[in-house]
């Protein structure tokens, strides 16, 4: 795993990164490990172990220390592992990965992917310090609990060829979640993934390159997997995580590595197909997952608020709304359900 430079003295960084990762791997089992044991396994002093453990606290990891027993991360931790992710992928999707970069702490996986700009580059992080949501919002990104994934893909034909892409990404995510055993996951235009009207995942597409020619798209996905209550308190809308859905549906907890495998297995072939097929190939499936279909909605744009009945989406992914009996198409804006009795 990669760690940010400022955590380490540069000359020592490589060694320190290996030690910190080894400590995390040992503590990931949720059991107690004494300072002596950790030091012995790593071949470092107890003081060095203690210094590393200090770095875990600011990450929000619930480190417990009990005299005579040692240290443990309550509830354990499943770290992301490249081999576990790629081994569970089908070979066609695996072949579409250019680079699988798993970072420990980063500003934003989308920022990393934008900087790399290479088709097939996948960035995952255990934590984001500046996770970006849509409309300038922050994406709450605590360490080791959720999934923060960005994939870069190159497209010919400029922005026009990308119409509906974020909706197709939503379809890929729902399919992946279904393959992990979760039912009832729906989509809200343009690109929210919901369960029982609560937000489970968000999608943020960012572009660079030529608006009329070849462009690179960064597909950023944030999936709430096991959101700690404290971090969840900072989210300003109704949310849900995979863990609570699985519990409610009587499933065992779903592994983060498995979720990433399934998401990449759906996402990468979709990105490859999208250039040829466009959104038309995903429209029917999107509509079958539409959380707001035939429901009264309010669409808020920068300059306007429109009330109507949601009719689904067009072939290019625009939202169809019946306003006073006439169908209108919308390419941007925020949709919410209209409450009974409001106009
Ligand atoms: C939304 O507001 O619904 C979009 C949220 C997108 C969050 C993801 S997390 C991975 C990637 N990196 C970011 O900084 N944002 C996206």
C-alpha cells in the first residue's frame, strides 16, 4: 500500500511504509497483539511499534490498548488487496486493467486518476482526505471501511459520445451489488445508487482532453460499505451501507475486496462497450432500476424548479418529466421526490 509522504521522513519512507503496512496486516484480524509480538514479527523495537501505532489514531481506526494484552483494532479490518481483487475477476475484465493502484491515504482517487490520465488506470484508496462529491460537496471517506474507486478510460468522439455514461455506470454498480447478493438496489437520475430511498453509492465523472475529440474520463465511485456512525454523522442526506442491507436481508457481511472485484468486472467491460453501443444498450435496464419512475418529482436546476411526473430517461440519458401534461427533457439538475400536498 502507498502512504502519503508527509507521514514519513523521506529517507526512511520505504522501510516505514513496509512496517506500518505489516502492523496493519497483523492488527487486521481484530485480535490483541502485544507490542513485543508486533516488534518481533517486524524485527523492530517496541518504541518503533509504538510510533507506528500513533499514526493509526488520526486515521480514525478504533485502536484499543489493554495493559498485559497489547493492541487491537476493534472489529478488525479488511484491507484492500490487489491479488484478492484480481483473482475474483473474470479474465476478460482483468485484461482491461492497465494498472491497479491501491493507496492507503490519498486526497481523492479521482484526483490521482486525473493526474495519471492513462486508460485502464484504476485507483483505490483506504481513505480520502479530500473526497469529492457532486456539486462541490465533500464525500465522507473514513479509513478502511468503504470503497473509493476511480477508473480512467479513453473515449473518441468527445463529450457527445459520453451522453448517458454516468447512468450506465450506475447500472454496472447495481449489477455488481446484485452479484454480491444484495437485492432492491435502485438508481436515481442522474447517478445516485439508492436502497429504500437512502444513498448507498455516488458516481462522479470528470473529463480531460478534447471536448470534440479524444478525451479521458475518470469514473469515480464511492460505495458505503461499513460506515462508522461518527463519520456517517457528517453526511447531510439519508444514507445506508452494504453492511446494514446485508444484515437486513439475512446475508453474511460482504467483503470489500469481493465488492471491488465485482464492480470492476461489471464496470470495465461496460466502459469498453460504451464507445460502440452508447447508452441505448443500458437504457432498458436503467429504467427497470429507476427509483423515481412514475412518481411526482421536483427538478431543481441553477435557475429553475420544475414539478412533474418522472417518466424515465431518453436514449441519451436525459430525464423525461411530464410537466402539466407535456413531456420535457432535462440534461442537468437535482431531482427529489415531491411530497404529497406540495406543489
Ligand atoms: C456524489 O456526490 O454522489 C458523487 C460521489 C463520488 C465519490 C467518489 S469516491 C471515489 C472518487 N473520488 C472522489 O474524490 N470522488 C469519487
